C-alpha cells in the first residue's frame, strides 16, 4: 500500500506532497540523489539495475521522501491524502 501525504520539512519548513510505499504488484525505489520514484514489478526485480533513469545515480528502498527545496530527508508526514494499491 502506497500513501500520498503532505509532508512538512523539519529543515526548511517547506510543505510538499509525496507518495511513498510499495504497490500491491510493484516495489518502490527512490533515487538517492534526485528522489525520482520508480515502481518495479516483482517479476522484474531480478533484472532491475538500480540505476536512476533521470540522473544515473543509485535507486534504493528509501522510506522518506526528499524535500524538493532543501534536498534533505528530514521531514514528517502531516496529513494523509490518498491510499494507493
Ligand atoms: Zn536520480
Ligand atoms: Zn526542506
């Protein structure tokens, strides 16, 4: 279950909406550098190269979205907007 929420950044007080969590049939990966999100179907996990299509850096399982303003991951979900299967 993925959740779309409004986050409050503890560093710069920016509020932003982000989605995090795995889908029923796909696992969520985030880029360590640019926070680009990709959902990889379970059947394709073995061949996934963990490379970000946008910047070429590493994709990883990261539970906290990045603040788009200060690029830190020190933020808290304030309000749940939507649940996504
Ligand atoms: Zn990236
Ligand atoms: Zn911030």
